[in-house]
C-alpha cells in the first residue's frame, strides 16, 4: 500500500509495519516489533495525542481522524484511519490496523477537514456545528438537534458525549414512538429503563417529536430539577419542525423550553455541495480497505452524477452509495455505472435546466482538475461567465484539484 500501515496489539506495541513504514524509519521489522508505537514512529514518551486506538479496542468500531505533524521541519497534514482485527470468536479486538495517509496535497489552500464522529466538513457554514460542540461539550444542558434524516444527528450526539467529561459513562439511545397513552413510560423512566441505563452519561432521544404526552410531561419535570452526578445529559434529535408541533399543542411548551437555549440545526448535504467531493473520497478511503476494493477515486462522470443528485437521504445515503460503488468497482476508478443513483423525476423545467447546467460545469471542472481557464475553454465560456455560474451553484475550483493527485 502507498500509505504507512502498522498493526498494534492491545499494549500498543508494534506487531507489523509495512515496507513504506520501515523505509521511513530506516529500520527492519525485527527491530520494530515489540516497541511502543508512539515511541518508534513519533518519538513520544507517552501515547500520541491524536491516537484513538484505545477507543477502537473498546468499541470495535473503525475510526478516522486528522492531525498535523512536522516532517523534516515542514508541517504536513495526515489522515489517520484505524480498523479493528478481531479474534477467532469475534468477541475481542485483538489488534488494530493503523493507516496513516499524507493528505497535504488535498488540504493545501484549505483548512483541514473538521470532524465530529462521522460528521466531517470543510464548509465554512458548517463551522457553527463544530463551534457549538466545543462550547456545549461540558456544560451538561439539554441539547436539541434538528435536521433531515441522515444529516448526522445521532453521530453529533455521540461525538458531543465523547468530547465531554461523561465519555467513560454510557451513551444510550431511546427511540421515541407514538404513545399518546404513555405506555412507554416504564421503558424510558422505570427500573432498568433508558434513563437508568444512561446514568451519569448521555441519553439520546431519537425523534423526540414522536414522544407521547405522558413521557413529555415526565421528561420536562426531570429536566427542571437540579442535576445530580448520576443524572444523564439529554440530547434529542428530530426531523420535525418542533416550533410547529408546539404551536399545534402536540409538543409541550415546558419541555421545548428546556432545550431552547441549546437548539442546533444540522444542514443537509445539498446545502453544502462543496463538501461532497471530499466526503465521497473520505468514504472511498474507508470502504476500499473494509471491502478490499481496488477503487481509489471517482471518475469525472461519477463525480458529476453525485454532484447533480439532491441526496434526500443525506450523509447516510452517500455513505451507502459509496460502499456499494466500492463493491461494484472493477478498477482504481469508480465509474458512473458503479453508482446506483436513480435520477429524480417530476421536477420543474427550471430545476431540470439548473441540474443539467450544474452537472455540465461539475464535469468540466473535474476533467480540468479545477483549473478555471481550462474549464472555461472546455465549456465554451469566458472565465468571468464561468466564475459567475460557479458562484450560482456554490462550486469551487479547489474542490476538484485533488483529483489530479494519484494518491487519492
């Protein structure tokens, strides 16, 4: 593999390092085996500040993060992906595989991608999400997350939990359902219920707009009382318009007021289209390792198809489509036919014309690696006209330049 790859045991000792890793360190595999990873690779006396191996050993879930390190006196940006290797019974993570990729060429000219769990973005408008997470992580107040399905509400809640002082306590999810008679009170608040299971940690109420009247009343009462050391922090998510539900008197105003000071809307994927090329590549890097796919990047035609699709299922749908495309891909490029997207029908003529024009511009930018002069020539437009149309569709040349890098 063209990336640095190492295998680490549960004591964070090196078991294996690939040829690129050995070449970078100037040591043989026998010299590296048994050494603490942080000492051998980075010269740190203690575990690396960006290391998430412990979390992967504990949860069994892959993890991807980003860091900046000085290499030969020059700061470079790296993507660090960690994957579990289970024992034969699939009950214990015996080792983890760490893949470190230099993404300086991708991130040059733009800030490093910010991430919160599975939420990743380079969109400046998405900056608010990460700022609020930093401010709210340790204050303990209830949080309300609003957004379409698949926008990452549960991932945000989990990341908020992991960044807080409650990280070692449980993160428990309660799926709210229609129960006007309150028959789920016991499941939420009774002995052994979700409130108790989230003791000292975080209770995530999935689709709180569906919570019945009796449960709403009890929750409002509990959130009004002073919090104790075992009181869980409540984070709620919904795709509903809570203001409208309050106006219709189907959602209690006193419960809404408990969340009002910590309410946040997560933007949909179509509201941040400049993130799509990076997010698609992010999922390709994940699933080509998981699935053993030869896929390394999107072809210009496949990228154009992704950029002109409205993504009603948001990040969840994009991740599913990229996973499928990695399984379908026969070579290093994911082609248009590998992406199983069905075009939307029933759109208005103006919308279809905009979609067609936007797709044409995406195709031209992808083919020219984001070089505006070349893209304008290819599209038969002046560079000024091209830039005006790019502003209309929120397109940026730099989001296409990494396609020329063979490492992606």
